[in-house]
C-alpha cells in the first residue's frame, strides 16, 4: 500500500514530464543550435582561405569561445564531445554521452540521415 500512492502520483505526472522534455528539447534547439552554423561557417571560411590547417585554430579557440558565451548566457552545461577525442581535457564523452554517440553511429550506419539524429528520451 505504501508503494501505491507514489506509483500513482508518478503515473499521473508522466504526461507533464513528457511535456517538460518536449519543451526543453524545443528550447535547446532554439537556443543552442544556432552556435553550430557559426562554427561550421568559421571553419569553412578558414579552410577556404588557409587550407585545412586553417580550421585548427577555429576548432581549438573560436568554437570553445562561442560555446562558452552560450553557457554564460543560458547557465547550461554545453560542450562538444566525440568518440574520436582530440582534446581529452575538453572533448571526452562521459559514459552516457559515449553510449548516445555510439547509438548515433549505429543508426547512421543503418541509413538514418545524420542531420536528423537526436536523443529525446532518457
């Protein structure tokens, strides 16, 4: 009986949690995703003018600065991670992130479009 009330409250709250997740996902897309084209454009400009080596300072300095600005603006923990970490201090994924990135790789290998990959459920 002690378990019944908390379980009932949890089940009743699930639609609210789903709405919160949907709202957070939409807010994240609106707030953080605009940083990506800025980084991509800066890298493309650097490559066009200075060859591939020109993108290294953009990756090392400009991209982290843009992300830092968004972190300060939002108060969120925003960072770039990869399964092929170049900077262990900044870009090493934690366990959850590594699992999501591996899942993205599997989904992409199975034909899912890379630009549509996202994680919306825990």
